[in-house]
């Protein structure tokens, strides 16, 4: 018999289950012709209904046991509100939680391990935060039974024979205390009142307040109010509050957002130093793969379709797990999670520009001193050319924003001058909230930046809106967007705005690895197409190396003195920065990603002896 025949026979033996998800924020029956209901073949040929309007009339309901999974409704929906996937029936025995009818579904959980830090990696919307909520006891799993959720006894029994059975039993009985560092730090500003020192003093259950404050360099902000903190300061405050708790399980959801390289390493070292991993459970969700690699002992990969379903893999060793994720293939599950592997083809040397190329912006040696604080910034001469992405790396509070203000003409230097200045500058701010956007909806903000962004036939719509996935949320209110969605909207608005110089401050915060690479490609493409210049402040060194033609390195003492180098090649710049920090980084031979060497390790000592802090 031909091979095709046996393939059809075997496929017929596989029992599939349908997962249908209706995004109720996107579904707008009052603004469409109910194409999903009208064109459904089951509705048209059978007495039973596979999809119909909810009694409230606000959204449609899909009956998964009747739906045949043809996908017609998915293609016909004008608002991209419907997703339908077919999964093997055997997965159903591993359902952990479902948020509601036609809502997100999570399979499996990361396995808690005492004796090591468990890292969790995956795309946004795949179930990482849901897993943390369940393991921390903040969310009771329903095993996919939305209408008749089970009690804890049944939940624990469903995990019999696994390491999760004992853990969840203790969670159910209140025998495990947990502490969670939340993902969105801005929430703390709205909910907490008081000064940093007072709040940390109340959180201190272990008597290590002074040590934690010194390790995380919080001494200068202990007398400040929570509402006065920057994003990075707020991040370190929340990490400190969790470290001070005397609990059995610690959870850190993206602890490195808004932090520079030095502060990210400081946080990683603090978690290792103040938590006894041989006695405690520790979970880390982090998209900066360098930090995740450095801090974790094991990794669980969560894969699936964002917003529809997520499947948690078995635990892997940290190096193998991250490489499997980037390769897009998980050997233990025999599952391909991505069509093509992610490889880091970086720019190693500065780009050579023709002599007749006129720079977009050029400056001589600059000096700026703030009399009120005494902070002094020294800047070496330099220039940026059309189509160039100039990376800015260095600690927070070192003068990067001051430098940008001088280039934009908003601040006058005490010495030196900007020889070639820009008239228009477009800024993507560091801290984001719905208040940053002047308009109510995604479409209105894009239209305000440039009306062409909403024209499906324009190149900017294809290169910017579609590639960032904003075309699926044009009618959504900014108030309803997640942190990652706000980030992509802010990048799109900044790049769509007509300008000579584009400043993008931490465009990767809250984005997963794949989204970060998508944003990096979009930035490079738009800047090259417009023949303008972009300055990108980014603390994820892996992404910064991927996106920048050259870099400017800021060194010195934060809040006291800052020194900005000339634009230099990525190799020179990263070596200079990491040399200042005393950190060595090597290249992973399989994926090309940078990996931080453990302090005092053989490779760390060898690279420091050779003064090769960055090997790419």
C-alpha cells in the first residue's frame, strides 16, 4: 500500500479534541453581520447549533463538542475574535485550569523542585502567570471544569503519582506559605502608600532588612514615597519585599524589567544569596535569557498558542532548556513548537559609511552640570548617520536622558555644542500606562501618529502594524491592553510619528523573546527605510547586540558623574561595559546567544586574564 494510505489510516485513529476560544474583548456582534453564525456549515446543515449568540447578545458561544473544527468562522470573523485548534485527546487528562467557556486552557504545571531555581520561559499569553498563580495558591485550579469546579481533594488526586501531588496537597492545607513578586510593578504605585523604608520594615520577617537594602542598593531611596520611585527603583523595592518574607515558596514574575545590566545582576545575586534553595521552592519568569540562564538551575518551557492554550513541558537543565526553546523543538515531548529556530546573527563591527554621507546628528565634546544635584555629564564627540541604529548602554541615572535632551535641543550644554541638530524627535518613554496615550483606542493613537498606518495598502501598515500584531486590536481600548500590548503600541506610535531622530527607551520591557526579536526587526526596517536615526536605550544585551549598528557606552557613578564614549563597535562597547561591571560573557556554540559566566569559574578567570569580557 502507498505511504499516503497508511498516513490517512493512522490519522483516522487519532482522536482530536477541539479548543475554541472567543476573545470577548474583540467580539462585537453589534458591529458585524454575525458571519461566524451564518457561514458555519453545522448551523446550515444540522438542527444542532455549533455556534450561536449568547443570551446577553454581547458575544458568541461555540460548542466544542458539536464544532467540526473547519475554521470557517475563524476566517470570516472581521475582528479576529475566534481561535479554534485541534489537539490530541490524550492531553485532556492533563488539563489544569480553564478560565471559562471558550476561554484560555492550561495543560500541566511546572514541577516544584527543592534544591534549585526553576525558570519558566514561554510566549506572553501562554500561561506563565497562570502557572505562578496556581502554584502560589492565588488561583484554585478547576481541571477544565468551568461549571462544576472540583474541590481540593479531587484536584490533588488528579496529580497522584507526580511530584505535584504532595506540593498541591500542602497548598490546599495551608502548609506552604508563598510570596509573589508581581509582573506589573506600576500596580504598586496605585495600591501602596507610605515610604520605602517603612513598608520594607513591615515586610521584614527574617531580620535581614539592612543586608537586603545594601545588596540591592536601596539606601538612597528608603525615605522616598512609593509614588516617587522610578520603574527600576520600584522593581527593586518589590524584589526586596519578597526576599524579606519568611515563606516556603518564592515567585518572581519578570524581576528585571526597567533594570540596567548591573542592577539585573544585582537582583540575580540577591535571589541566590538570600534564599536557601536547598530548603525553599523558587520560581523565576524572565524574558532576558542571559539573566534566566545565570540564575536558574532548571527550565520549564510553556508552549502553545498565546491566548488559546498553553502546555507546560517537563523540566530541563537550564542550558539545554533554553537552547531547545530557541531551536523550537522539545525532545522529551517530541514536539516542534516553532517552524524555524531563533539564531542570533549579530553585528560585530561598526558600519562603514561613505565619506559623502551627511550625518543626521553630530556633536563635539559636551559637558553638562546640574547645580542642584551636582551631577556632571561628560560626552565624547560623535555622530549618527541616516539609517543607523545607535545603541545606548550603561547604568540607570548615568546621564542617558540628559544626553538625549541635549541632542534634541531641549537642554543647553555648559561646554561644547551640537554641530548638526535635529528639528523633530519622537520618543518612546520608559514607563508606560494608558495615560501616556492621548487617544482612547489603538487605532486612534496610530492615526494620530500617521494616518497611513491604518491604510492596509501602505508599506508602513505591513511593516509596522501587521508585524507587531496591532491589526488584531485596532478597536480595543488602551485601558484594556496588557503591558506587552502597550509596549508594542508605544513602539509603533513612536516609529510612525514623522521625525528626524527616534529615541526608544527600553522597547523590550514586558515582551517575550519572539516579540523582542520582532520589535528589533521592525525598528531596523523602519529606520533603514526612512533613512533616519534611532537611539535605542536597552538593557537586554542580547537584544541590543541584535539591533544596533554601533553603541555608546555610559560609565561612571550613577547620580554623581557620567561619561559617554564615542560611538564604537558592538564588540568594543560591550567589552568596555562588562569590564566596568566585572562580568564576562561567552557565546553559546549552538544558538549564538550570549551566556554569563559564573563568577570565579574557569572561563570567567580566563576571559578576565585576557581582558576579553565579551566574546561573540
